[in-house]
C-alpha cells in the first residue's frame, strides 16, 4: 500500500522544507508546503478508512527499512495498516490539516510562522509513526516524537517564562510515564523474545497465568507488563496522577491546544491500550486498575472544570474527563466503544478548541470568560460552531432517533460499562456527564449570553490603546505571547456577570477570517454527524463480522449485552445532560448572582476545586522542593565543596603556592645561585659517601 508512505512521510518532508526555508522564503511558502502536504495526506487517508469501513480492505504491512539486529532482537521498520490504524489516520490527518489551515488566520501576525508550521507538521509525522508502528520500538519512536514536538509547540513563545515552564513540565511529567512504558517494553521483550506487535499479540494468550520472579517474589507476568505499559499511557493521556501537565499546556498557541487535545498526543495512550488489547485481556487486575483510573480521572477533571474561568482551561479539563471515559471503557473490555468515543471526540473537541481560539481572537486574546458576554450577535459563525460542539460533547439526542456525536459514543460507553457489571464506574461516568453538561453550558452562557463585560478587561483596553498608536508589544504583532495569560481576574468569585462591570469601552469584537471559520464549519459537520453515521460500524457485530476484526480485542457478547440494558440506563446520560443544562441556565442566566453566593457558602469546596485538588501544590511539596534541595546540596557541598575544592581549585592552589615558593628562590643574584649549587653539591657528595 504505497499511499501509506505518502501519508506518513509527507508531513516529515513538509516539516523539513518549512523549517529550513524559515524566514528567507517569507511566511507564505512554508505555510503552503506544510498545509498542502497535510491536505494530501488527509485525502489519501479517507479512502483507506472507507475501505475498511465497507469491509473491502485487509490489513497490510509496508516495509520501510531494516533498523537493527542483535541476537533475537530484530527491529525492521514497517507501516502497519488495519482497521484501528485507519481510524487514527483520518483523525490525525483531518484535524491536523484543519489546524494548519486555521493557523493561517490565527498566527497571521506571528513573525516566526515558518517555525510554527514546521513544528505542527513534525508533530503530525510523529503521531503517524506511532499509530502505524508494527513493533514496539517503532511505537516508542513515535511516542517520544510527539513528546518532543509537544515540548517545542507548548514552548513556542520561548520569550514567555510561563510557556517555557509549561513545556518543561509537560516534558518532565511525561518522562515519568515513559519510564513505565520503557520498562513495559523491556519486560515484553524479556518474556516474548520479540518486539513485533503481531507476534506478541498472538503469543499473549499462552502467557495467561504465568508468573515472573522479582526480588524473591512471584508476580503474574501479564499483569506486571500491562501495568507498566499503562503507566506510559497515564502520562501521555493525562490520567489522574500524571495529568498535571495538560492544563498548563494551554500556554501554547490555541491551534496547538486543539492538535494536542483532539488528534495527537493525548490519544496515544488510548490507542496503545487498544492496539495491545489482546495482552490486556489476559490481565484482569490490570484492566480493573485501568477502569479505576479512568473513572477517577473522569470525575476529578469534571469537578475542576466547573470552577475554571479561563476558556481554554475549561476545555482542557474536559479533555481529561473525556479521556477518562475512553479508559474505563477499555478497562471493561469495550475497546470498540473507547475508539468510537476517541473518533467522535476528535471532531467536537477540535471544534471547541478552535472555536475558543476564534473567541480569543475576537476578544484581543482575552481568555477570562468573565470578560466576555453577549458575543453571539458579534461573532455569529463562531457562536453556532461552538453551540454545535457543546451539543455534541454534552450528548444531546433523542432516544430511538439519534443525536449529536457525543450522544452515541458516550452513551455506548455507559451502556457497555453497565453491561459489564461495573456499577461504580457507570455511576461515576453518569455524574461526570452531569458536570460536563453544567460546565459546557456555563462556558456558553458566560461567553455568548448576558450583557457585554469587555470594558473590565485590561488586555482589551491595552489592545485598543495600542491600536491608536500608543505602543506595540515586543513582537510587533497583536498575538503577543503574554496575551495568553488570563491571570488578572477581577474578583476571587467565579460568578459570571454579577461582579464584573459592563460596557464596551469603545471596542467591538470582530468575527475571525475565513481561514479560521472554514475549519470550524467542517468540524461542525463531524460534531453533528460522526455519531449516527459510524455507530453501526464501530459498535455492532453481525455474525462474527465486525469492523475491528483482527485489529483489537472485540467482545461481541458485551456489545450485544449493552443493547439489553434497562431503559433507565439508556436514558441516564440524557437525563443528567438536561439537568446540567437547567442548573447552568438557572445560575448564569436567570439568577447570575447565585454562583457568588454558592461560592461564599461552600468556600472550602470551591477553593479545593478552583485549585485543582491542590495536586500541583502537593507535587511541589513532595517532589519539586526536595529535588531542588538535593540539587542545591549536591551543588554547594558536592560540586563546590568537594569536587571543586579538591579538584580544579585544589590543584590551582597547589600550583599557585608552588609558584610563590619558586618565585622567592629566583632572586637574580649570582651568589644566591652559587650558594644553592654549593648546597646541592654538598648533599650529593654526602649521599655518595654515605652510600
């Protein structure tokens, strides 16, 4: 399948050309090359996906090159394409192509556009290498590649200290998870004597029940391997405990947020678990742990999202929560449902992030929702796009008829969880769906309804001031990196319009250019139609034939059982969606002063959620401060006090002292040298006589 070579390597070629072209060719040439390459890759990916969807394609492996051989360790780079890969291909290339196009407008005034577009294409290439991997080493290459590219993109505005800190945080936290992933790969090779994914998956059932020795104890082999691999997934997909990097990743440009959250980095962990699902099926303890972590992440992120005021951070915590859904679906064995939600989530989450970017663009890069209000008439296309995205993520639909994308995929996960006999995960997911509806509609009401609150924004007023010729930022363009920081909230209480001044202050929001609106329109189609169009292929199984055959473990009995769950289970997501909508409407439209009163009444809970369960503070106390203390100790006592003292500084002191002594002996008088020679001669004669 030669087209897969073009799909994978065109983004790499575009990244190289765009990066080396840099500013010498102007901004247009690198943008055309990178964006054109992604649209070609996207156009080639959809026929592959449709071929598997229609049942006319078979899995294939396209050799690329022989990498290395050492004994039984043989690594040949090859591109594997099956049904699972085809889903990831259309998700990655479609979202990435639209993000490239969107960036033409959003980054228009950025002076370093070639570097930005080169990074985007490099990111896409790394993810494509990951999902087409035929062995674990190649998967690890892509795994680390997206980590590197995310570091470069999150810290794209390298003159901004908070962006550099966020990039380093993402890199370091992912190294923790990647250590587990590496150990999992080492253990897999130790047990199976190969890194070939097909060979490992074929041999995995035979290892069920076996044990492996470590430190004098015996552990279940597959449980150990799968837990180690899942630690890697926890880091890359921001699951509870290793999630802290993801919200801070909002320091990068908004198109980066959309790419990371919708199509690339954070979905890598879900893909890996589904790709290796035959291995995980042999480790029930590991699956139970995945279910617990997924449900806990789903709940945690949803609670935090209810209090955030930065529009991008609300959507970021939404991503954490939705990833939790995918993982606990995989944990109960519903891998098809997990991938279906990954597929639909890519469309509506990219739509929400790019829609948020359009709002930020319209509001002169103000991100605090408390400075918005009344925008639905000012930016109507953006409003309708975000409304469709909100309808999709909250799961709006009618039982027996259909609905938006999230209605089909999220409901499928909840029904499968109940059918699998996991009531705790089910009720956690239902409660998270209630919170998702609340914070999603809260975002919409604060942004697009109510009276305008733009005059209170320092960012907007400074932008208006600069527009009249009173100064410019150090980049010479409107998209100043500092504009991404919305840390100047007017009040401690997140109460919407109640405590923020009204008025426009002479500024009126403007709709985004068409290069930004076209991706919103295209993604809106996916947010509306992706659920009901593809539900049958992703979830159903007919007489042993299904879309996923041969690519993931597919429990046909579970998929059939989910259709037999009680009606109340099927309606639960719709009920809580309406409940969350009504609560948000009552709090932010009917009685806008209620949130402030609620926050005052339940101040400890509000502070706990506003500060994200104090995970950052806890990690700072447990890990960061001790690490810095150890570093200072080794620096002052070890490096300076020991190595430098007795090493270079000590030898320098000896040389200095010796030179002073020698200097005193060099008087320049002949009688002094004669006296020294006499002493030496006397000593020599004495030694000779004594000998």
